[in-house]
C-alpha cells in the first residue's frame, strides 16, 4: 500500500499531519511532504485516518 497526494488539491490544513505524524509533515512553506509513501499494515490505521480527515480529499491510499 502507498499514500498518494494530489498536490494541487492540498491546501496545507495539516490535519493529516496530526493523524499520521510519522508518515507526513508540513514543511516551512506549509506544503505537505510525504515522508514514507510505502506503508506497512501497522501504519494503515494512521494513514487511513489522514485520508479521512483531509477536508479537500487530497490524499488516497492505493
């Protein structure tokens, strides 16, 4: 599984970072950086939470 970011949709709210801080973060410019695109089964919960809390649906899991 992997996390996919639709960069043009992302508005930098940071809710995903709160849900999955080990997988992603906002940089100094407020841009989302995916630290680990490939996720393990153990990370599926936080990754799914990050997808669900995004108010602009900029994240998905494939």
